[in-house]
C-alpha cells in the first residue's frame, strides 16, 4: 500500500482549504461597500423581551449524534453548518446526497467553525449505534459531520421549522419522503441564502443538482468571510 507522506498531506489540505482562504483574504482587502453577504431566510419575528424585530431563528432541538453526544441549537452556536435529512436504509436518493455533501465537507475540512448536520427521518431504526456503523462504514468524518437521531415528532417538526420536508410515506421507496435540499445555518441560528437572478431568496440548495451544489459551496465561503470579518471587528472594538 502506498504511504502518503507528510508533504503530500499538507499539499492536499492546502488544495482543499485554499479557495476559502483566498476568498476571505480577498474580501478583507475590499471596501465595506463591496463586501458580499447572504440574505436571511424566513419572516422577521417580534421579540417581546427585547421589544425588537429579529431575523427568524431555527427552532431549538435536542438530538443525539452517532458518537452518543447531545447536539442542540446552543451547542452549535458560533458554528456555520449545513443541515440535511436522510435515513440509513434509504434505497434511492440518500447515497447520492451524502456523496455530494462529503465533497462539501472535504472542501472545508481545514476550517474549524464549519460542520454538517444530517438528521435521520427514520429514528426507530437509526439508533445511535446504527448511525455510528453507517458513518464508519462510509468513512465520513466524525469531527466535521454529525449524523443525528432523536424523537420522531421532534424531527418532523424541526424539518418544518427549517423549511424542509421530512415525513413517513408508505408509498415512497423506503417508506419515507424528505427533501434533497440542504440549508446553511449561521453562527446565530439564522438560515442564510443567496438571491436568484430575479431577486428572490433561494432558501435552500438541492445537493443532487451540480449547479446548486456549486452555489452551496460558494455561499459557504461568503458566510465564512462574513463571520471572520465580524470576529475581526469585535476584536478591534
């Protein structure tokens, strides 16, 4: 078996991470007026405590990862993450979805504040142990990619709050229907997205479509740049 040298490992990581770093350096060198950001998804809501109108935040959730660790909205604060739905016994779309999401994970392997969150729609079968086997069998990163399970009703309600679909359907292959789309959630729990050519907010990205997958990658870079800029500004204040 051919051994990968340290130099080769460093070179590989550089190739994967460099595009995002170049983007960050580029936007830091621009005037504020040229700084690109993503739009917020969802209607603004009135907060009685602050008496202010705030951007829509995703619902609170309590799930368990394949590593048997709690995963909550609060535990993902200060993290940019991509959310999708799947199930381990899916006979159709899930393998292709996760193949493409694995490419996204590899692109941002070197950025510590980025993760993927894949939520099962079949928690009765997808236990913590089953998800651990699923993840290990496919060699998906346990550091960057969280495969999670939980209560069925909580998961289906959460899908609605994420503007995605997830529910049982005995007429569907495998007995479940779920979106092939994924969303980006920012460090404050807001869903973020680009606008299309007509000025409408896209909202989510079909990871089975190459163009939308490329858009997802590009928009993650935009959000990383925004996050790093905001952290930099906080340090300067």
